[in-house]
């Protein structure tokens, strides 16, 4: 990002955060993390369930074993891709989008304001809204479109799905008011569960290996 934009780094920050390239980087980052954690978990489970064989004479890999490896790998990659792409699905935007960027030509919207800021502006224009919490991003965009004349009919509405920092990664440190709060904590729980499995598996492997070494000695 810095290499591409150079001295325009700060000025083009929101253009970068709302770009397809930024979304791609975020997805690849999330996929890489999830694949790594799930792969280590699968490898740990494989080793702990086959500890007696791994301590003996190595056996050639059978065709059935190769198929199992391919299936497990496919499941891991599919799960990682699925969970990483969910935040970019338009249907779920209310659970992930942090704000909307309307370009730099309209001073009414500075930066990429979130729902709270948009609702405040809409209330000032339309009067008090009946149900603030029920407003979706889709409805907000429709109401914003009605605020402007034909000259501004094509009001840009680029989504900011990541943090407000110029780093294209999904938020991992969230507050309760962040839209992706539930998703992030679910991701944390999955990863913590995987790390617990990995730790327990290697403790078992260490104990079995130690007993085997003593028995051989």
C-alpha cells in the first residue's frame, strides 16, 4: 500500500480500505491463519491416534491413507475459505460493515462514518426515526439517496469491512458495539479450542514417547 501510493498514503487510506485488493488481502490473511491452526490440530490428532505406529518401523502410505489426507485437507481449506468469505457477503453486511465511505466530495460525511453517525445525520434531516436499531445498511443507503438532488444521485457507498487502520485484516480486537463482535469471538473460541487440542495431544505424545524410551533402555 505504502509503496503503491507513496506520499498519498494518508489521503488514499479509505480508497484502499474499500478496494477489492484490500478485501482480497484480508481474505487471504484470514484463510492463512485458519488453515494453519486447523492443519496443526489435524496433525496433532493424527499423531496422537497413531503414536504406537509412529514409534515403530515406518510403513508405506496406503491409497486409503492418501485419500483421507486429501479429504481432511479439502475440508480444512473449504472451512477456512467459507468462514473468511462470509464477512464479504452482502446479505450479512449488517454484521460486518464498520462504516460507509462516500468519497471526499461531500463534506457532510467525513471519513467512513458508522451507523451511529449516519443515523444522527438522517434524524437531523428526516426527524426522529421510529427505530434506530432496526436500520440496516441497505435502508440507510436508500434514505441517504433521497437526501440529495439529482446532481448527487450517484452517491458513492463503499463499505469498510475492516478496521479503520490502513491494514487489511479482519478485526480481532473488538468492542461489544462492533458489528463483527459475535463473529470475532466465535473465531477466537474455535482457535482456542484448537490450541487446547494441540497442547493436550503433544502432552500425551511426550508421555508415551518417554515411557517408550524407558522401556527400550
